[in-house]
C-alpha cells in the first residue's frame, strides 16, 4: 500500500482521470479526478466549443494519450441489405 501511494504522489498527472462533459446550459466542462473518483479540479467556466474546453484542460495538465488497445478495428459487415420499394397507389 505504501508503494502505491508513493507512486501516485510521483505520478499525480499520470494517475488522473479526465472527464469532459456538457452541462445543463450545453457548455463543455472538464473535471480531473483522482484514481478513486474524487474530484481534484474542475473547469471554472463552461465553453461553448469543445476545442476551447480541451485547450483549457491542456493548460491545466491534460495530455491527450493515444489508446494502448491492441484490439483490431472492426471491419464493416458484408451483410446485404434489402429495401422494399412501396408503390404509391392513387
């Protein structure tokens, strides 16, 4: 347990979870959460554009990291689709 707390202290940014969401006024906001889900910091204002919210979070320490997933991307299905044409009778 002591080792985990020591690592968390050294890598505080790495152990943060960032959440981006729209508030009730349809503005973008961000929150930085601890590993246990406690809110550490949040945006002071809402942003009408996601890019502005992301820029503000980046100033506060957010780093966009690519996914480490090794799962292959799903391929589109080759299922044939059939469409029914309805004739209009007058």
